C-alpha cells in the first residue's frame, strides 16, 4: 500500500516537473550508463560504471538496467526508488522479527516506512534510500547468521555491506560500525570459534569481491572527497564549526536526526526507551544474574546499538551536515525503540506504546500523502537546546527547494505551479543552441554559468544534454569564493582550467552572491560577445555570451 502511495505521489508531483539540484547529476549518471550500454555495448557500459569515481555507482547502475521496463527518462528513473523502499520495509520487518514477535515486527516495519526522511528520499533520485535499504538488509543478514553459524547468511551479510558501500561512498564511515556489529557474533556461545572465523572470512571476502574492484579503481577520488568534504575546506559551506567541548558539537547530529524523524516519532521512541529502562532498573537483580549477553537475540540488540552509536559519533566528528547521511542507521534506531517497548512486562503499557507508535506512524504517512491538507501544513515546535523541530510537513524535498528559492509553491497538497514544468525544456533549448553554435564553428563547447540561480543550475544543463542529446556536457559555474565577487576573480575562472567559450548571464534571483555587472565586465574584457537571449519561466531573461577561439585575453 505504501509503495502505491509513493507512486501516486510521484505521478502527481514529479512527472514533468523540475528536478532537484543533486538528483539532476545522479540522473545523468544513470542515463549515460544506459546510453553507453545501448550505443556502444557491454564493455563501454562497464568502463563507464567502473571509472566514474567519487559517487556510489549502485543506484545509477540499477536504474540503467531498469530503463527497458520503466522507460529511459526522469520519471522512469524515479520509479526505481519505491523498489528500494519496499526492500527497506521488508528488511526492517525481517530484522525486527528476529528480536520481537510478528505483530511487533509489523509495528517496527510501519514505523520505519513512515519515517519522514524515508518518505522524502523515496521520492527523490538520491543515494540516501538505497544506502538505507542495503544497510538494514546487511544487519538483518548478520542477525540471521546466528553468530556466523550459517555461512549462507554470512555471505549475504558481506554482500549487503558491499552494496551499502557501493550505494553511497560516505558509508565508508560506517565500516567500523559494521565491524563492531560483526564482533558481537563472538559473544554467542556456539558454534566453535573456527566455524565463526571461517564464516566471518566468507563475509569479508564477499564484501571485498563485490565492492573491492570499484573502490580500488576509484580510491583516490573517494579519499579526496571524504577527507576534503568531511574534514577539509570542502565542508565549510555545509555546516558550522563547533568547539568539541560545546553543546552544539555533541547535539548537532541530534538536531539533524530529529529533522529526519520529526518530533512525534522521536518522542515516542524516547518514551519507549525510558519506560523500558525504568522496568529494567526495577528488575536489577535478574539483570545481574543474567551476566554478559550470550544469546543471539541479545547479541543482535547490541549489534544495532553499536551501529547507531558509531554512526552518531562519526557524523558528529564532521562539520559537513550532508543530505541524509544518518538515514542508513535510523531504521536500526527505530527497531531498537520498538524492541524496547516490546520488552516491557506490563501488557497494558506495551499495548499503549504500540498504539502510540502506530498512530504517530500513520500521522506521518498521511502528512506526506499529498491528500490530507490539515496534516500537510508545515508545523514546528521549539525544543530547548535543539531549536525548532518539525511536527508535520507535507512538502517534498523538491517543493522545499523551490520554495527556498523564493517561488510560491501553492497548496502543499497540490502539484507545483505549471511554470515549473518549463525549467528543463529551457535547459534543453540553451544546451541545444550552444551545441549547434559550437558545431557550426568547429569548436568544442565549454559552457559556464555566470549566475548563481539554484533552479537554473549547471546540473540541470548537464542533465538536459544527456537526456535529449545523449552526450555528456561538462558545465561549470562561476564562484564568488575564495577570491570574492570581483571582476579579476571571474576573469581567472573564465580562463582556467580551460578557456570558456560560452557564458550564461542573466537577471539574478532574489538573493544573489554574484554581481551580474561584474561578470559581464569580465566577459567583455576577454572578448565575449552577447549573442542569444532566452526568457526564463519566471519572466527573467538570460543571455548566452560567446568568445571566438583565439581572441586576445
């Protein structure tokens, strides 16, 4: 049922509309994979998938193979995400079922399916959901291995760890969590150590066999990305720097996690943990006699706890807040909360908590359904020390991005205004004219954007080139940093690393960090001539400037 709701939402809100900034680039990956497979064969396809570094290849790879069924295009690509959603819900049920009864496992699966961020990323062509589905499946396989007693499930654990790493490169940060979780298997009394070590080797070998070739080939780009964007200067635009001894440092990740779960679900989980802990403390004599956990169930609970703690700490250590970085381990946190509620001896309390979890989950689903306007309204509440946290919000990520750029998105339960169907056709016109103009002059097109418009952005031009012209077109953009919003800085960027021959300028959006007059002054000083104008969907005008080869700089 939830999958049907997602597909209906995609049909209503995404079909034919503008794409989000990040997903535009990821869509180009999938399209180029398919085009190489279709036009040049399997070897070209393998080279393209294997040599594109930095970003995990799994989602574009799977999507390109699905195009013969769903259709080559943006909407067909979006239809792949509900399949990962179904896998996530199934894996969540399977994982929870190893810890609680079937009825409680249904509650856990419902709660995971209703996580607002899970809903958002099921409706966006993004790596966050595949990483979440694969990580949850890996934890399920680990638990099913019963302390690495079963080699088939040990191999499945290794496979899903590999797919997690291939789904999103930032999940490399979760390798210590996987290792700690695997270590809990050795707390289980049986089987003998030799069998467990053998099956652990099978798991590690499977991970290396599946993920190793891609990571070996792209090790440098992945290392540079994680180091630069996680802890270097590249992280600067994506989060504040806090002192390690400050409240902000240790709660930064908590604030993000609350934005993924919203306050109702987060509060329900806190109540589950607190009540379960209270009963546990009250029964402390039994707890003491239990000793260290040796049962498969206790080891499984410990494995989930370690994964969540490691994930929280590693993300806390980076100032880069990212997009959905924590989502892969949030289902494990939800399942732990459900497990805590199910462990409470008092039946009345258990039933009450189950009811709260179901009501909260259904409320989140209805809020995001696109049909129930009272629950779709964006509501927040101030939480002391943590800022404002969402209660309800029916907007999808694409609606939030469009609204954030100053556009009226209308009612949350209605699709975006029709003008937002025109952004990608505009990108097609700009790319098509520029390609034809370059070909007429026997030149290679080097196109750069000279305006910082988040909707008319370089990633959408790159997408348009692949979608309609079946070719990869690098499109750069001028930056007001690190040298400032200066003519000299823009001159340098237009000449290096390679001379630009096509520049797009235009009327700026409401808030602009790039001054149009300075960009155009830099262009004129380098011999650029304004040749062609286009009208944007919102009525603004953009111009293409051209610089003939060999002109003096």
